[in-house]
C-alpha cells in the first residue's frame, strides 16, 4: 500500500504519483476529514473514497485500504465534488477595451489562449464547465477535443460552438467593421428567420456542439444592443429548441430583459443566462416551467471596477450599471421562490481562475452556503442532464477538490482551492 500525504508532496513525488495514478488502472483510497457529497445536506466525517479507472467505486467509513491501493491523506480537509461553472468563455480572448481583439486573433491563437484559460480554470477547482460561446466559431470544440485527448490540461467541457443570434445582435462582434465583412467563422450562428435558425442549429450540432446557446435579448457587452430588448423572436427560439431537442440536446438562452426571458421560456428553452431584469411574473414563469436560471451576480462588480480603470466603452459600463443591482434583487427573489438555479460566472469577462468569487455573492443574496455549493456541484450536473459529474457518489467521475477550512462556515474559502483531482488524477 502506497500512502501519500498529498499536502506534503514534493514536485518530484507528485510526478511519480501521477504516473501511477488511476490513469494506469491503480486503485486510489482518499481519506477525508469532512465530506460534502454535492447532493445531500449532510456533512460526513471519517469517510473514505475508493477510486478505480477514473470513477468512484465506493464511499464509506474508513477502514483498511484495498490491497495495492495508493492512499491520499486528506483527513485534515473538507472534500467536495469538483466544481462546475455553467457559464464560461474559455475559447476566447477575454474582455478588454479593444473591441477588435477577437478578430485580430487567428483561430489557432484563440485556441492556444483557450488552453491557458482551461489550465487555470482546472487549477482553481472547476473540473467541469459549460462553455457558452465564442466569437471564433467551433474553437471551443477544438479545445474540448484537445482536453479529452489529453493534449492539454483542462476541465471537462460541454460547448455551444457559436452564438445563435440575429444579424447585428448581442452575439455578434459589432462596432469593428461592417458585420458582413467579419470572418465567416465569426458568423456561424447568425440567423434572420426561424428557418435559418433551425439550419444553424443543425450545422453546429453536426460540427460538434454539445448544446445550443441562443441570444434572446441584447447584451451588456455588445455595441448597439440593449439588454432589455428582445432579439430572437419566440418563433425563432421555438425553431431552435425543436431541432435541438429532437437530437437530445439542450438549449440555453442569453436573456436579460423580462420579455425576452418569457419568449425563451415559452419556446421551451432549458435554461436562461443572466436574467438580469426578470420581474415577478417572469420568475414565476420560470418556476412553473422548471426553467433553470444561471445568474452571474459577481460579474457586474468586476465590470464596474476594472472596466472603468481599463477604459471599456461607456456603453458597456452604462448597461452594466443598469443591470447589476436589478439582477441581484431578482436572484434573491428567485431563491425565495425556489426557482432552479445553477452556478455560472461569465468567466472570460473577468479573468479565468477567479470563478470561485461568485460564491460569496450567492450567499449574500439569499442562498445558504450548502445551496451555493450544490448549485456548483450536484445541481449544476442536474441542469446539464449529467449523471457522471457533480457528486461524490459511486459511478461518477472521481473529480474532487479539498479545502482546509470549512466552506459552510466561510464560503469564501472556495476562492482558493487547496487540492484538485480530476478523474482520479491529482492535478495539484
């Protein structure tokens, strides 16, 4: 039996251990101090997790380790499922004052930047992400595939391929050149009619998208669009949903304004991103239909502070001011109503790797610490329709994080994860 007190591993020993981890079919036996499984409200102590071939085989009271197992001693830590961020933009350059930056970077450069973003996201304890769009269409598919092959380190990715948007809408790179002159891969999801929207869905799914991202309203960070204004019509949204659902794929809708959110829910989308201007009737509709809300309620603080310093367009800053506080009020009410809420940050607008900063706001605006944790673990997996991530239960991937302090006493400790494991391999 190999015993590894992982918090004391040297770099050389860590490399040796990684080489003999479950990737080579070894058995791993993880000793936990406190265990939060991501699906129940119970905090268990003295639990051990048996891992084989990337998956959790058993969870139970610690005893004798299986013969030949390597033991990871996390008995001084709280162990949780690997965290899930439902709203990231890994395969993109990130927000800046330079509106033309996404066009200046080639698809290859964008993918390489995405590889860096993926690494820091995984290192921050987010072992799964739903990547909800890139200006360079299908670059996210390339990045996901590279991670799956083991070419680059990163979280498990589920990707949208491109934005489904009306011409000059919230999913276009507006204000740089006439939109018709943008590179073709930056307009893969532009659709003016329900028929075009349906065709674009088929194209994206045929080329590797895992789900569809539809832009139902204007955007904060898009020139010439207003967050409260509907864009894709209910008929277009219904066409998108019909094609995607027929192929077993989910649809999420970027929607700030109440009318756009209602259009998307009535069209049958599975989730709403942002929901910044959702009123009581809209939240009640989401509750009635079981529609998920993914509300990036930290993001507005970063945009206001850093965007102002960096000279982002005044239009962006104005729209951010008009939506930030309203979104947080809506979030609190959604929690009170019991609307389905998943954890999503819009990382890429602010630096990747800082995904954990939103936890504090979720607690500040109405969630318990356990609800916030579950929104980024078991509930997030439920939102994606996944039964292989998001929980410390047998049969799921051995994606784990460990923190020395108690996140139920101080949710902010999840901003800096001590140890990360993905598929039974120790990331750090």
